[in-house]
C-alpha cells in the first residue's frame, strides 16, 4: 500500500467571501510607486499583477490606492481610483488577473498626518488634515484637525472608491486600509488622536470613524466583498497607544459583531512596520485577535518563511500574505508548494517611480517573465 504525504493546509483550497482559492498564499499589499504623476497605472502594472496571478486560484491584494485627490498623499506616483483614467487602468489590471484564473482585491486608503504636503500640493490646493494637530516626528508642520464634515467626506470617499473598484474596474473586493499609522489607524491611536468630541477620548469614540467607513463600504458593495487590515504593533508613522489590546479588542469585536461575513480580516504580525522590520517587544502578539476572529477568514502577514507559513496555516487555517518574497518571486505559490529556491529581493528598487527594474523583471522559476 502506497502512503501519500498529506498536502499542507497552506496549499489546500479555501473560501474567501464568495471566492474559492486554490491555496492560502496571498500577495500582500505593496506600495511600489509605478503609476504616472496622475495616479494612473500603465502597462507595467498590468504585467506586474498578471505575473503574480500566474498560479491559478491566487488572491492578490493591490498596493494602497488613494480614494480621492483630497485624501492626502505620500507621492503622486501612488495610484488612485477616482478618475475615469485611473478606473480604466485598474480594469486592465483586474482583467489580466482574472484571465489567469486568479482574484484581486484593491486596498483603499486615506493618508491623514502621514501626508507629504509638497506631494499633496501637486494634486491641488487641498488642506493637510488629520484627527488632531500632531506633526510627524521630525516635522514642524502640524496638520489641521478634521472637521466632522470632513470626516463624513472621507466616509463617502471610501464608498465611492469601493464602488469604482468593484462595479467599474471589476475587482473582486476591496481591503479598507486601517493600519500602519494612516488615517483610519490614526483615529484609533492615542498618540495621534487627541480629540475631545465624539471621535476621540474613549475607545468607542476613537473607533467611530473607522467603523463608519466599514459600515458604509459594506452597505455599498456587500460584506463578502469587503475586508479590513489592521496592524496593532506597527510603529510606522510613529503611532501607538499605551496598551494596544483593549483598543483592538473592541475594534475587532465590533467587526465580528457587526459584519460577520466580511471577506477577511488582515493582520500585520509583530516585527513588521509597513516596509521595515522592527524588534518584537515583550507582550506583542496577535493571538488575542485570532481568539476573537477565527474561524472567520483571517490573513496574516509579517516575515513568514515557507516553514513558518505552513506551520501557522496548519494551526489555525489562516491565509498567509507574503510581500517581499512575492515581489521577487512572481510564481511564489508554485515555488513554495514544490519547495523550490527563492530569488532574493532588492530593497533599492522598492519605490522607484515608473521604473520597470525590480518590478516586472523578476522571472518565474522556469525563467519566464
């Protein structure tokens, strides 16, 4: 009798919303700055995402995408999803991914205090705004606290972006960016939210705006097309609360209670702050989120290797998002499944605007681009 080795859960099918994936290896959202200065993607992005969709049944999550020109900016070369040209460009990306038998969610964001005012000015005369007048570390320019009307404007902006992504560009869903010290995360964090109105002070108040965004987006496109990303332990954009667990326990509990059919919740593991590694401090763990959220669909990201990803998927059934390794290995699910060598990434070409190098020139294992 021939004994067969069981297939690890990492390489077994899994349901995400209404999608059936062939495995649990996911492309993490990666800012790459390859759009033009009108926030419009071109042929390179079509090729880039198409390459990483080459293993059928793969879920890709796009780089963070601006909801509107007034929603802040870190670079004019990050993509948007408000203009007709932007939407048309994203439709080409979605079509390329779908043609390979894979799926794609768009990560949508607003920037808040992490905005570079000089970059924002390139798009128009828009105010530099955030939850509170707390400048970035090393900056002497403080944002203006948002008015309640501007908070509602951003809720509406997320809705429009979600509709544009799903109903016009043909995406399978959107991931609401509430991580890494960008606008929604800034409202959750003590260090960046000093408000004394209905949007500051208590945990319930600080979560009010992010929850309103998620409520509105789910009403617009459906829970099964909506996902959320959080990063309780990220220090990116110098954010942080005195004790992360109560804040994110409340936030994730509300998501589970109010939107039990979300496509997934995405968590960033301790030790990762956006594109940078960081030391893991004592007591930093996302296990409290796992207890709140599982067995609902969960994606985790953060310095996973093949071995640690297989182990985590076996333990919890969660999906594992890879960033750097997927960046430099467009056929990563195939390589991991077959335990093949991985190509090393180059940090020097992470953020080189409109440059194909380090973007579309990483070959598959068989040498194809």
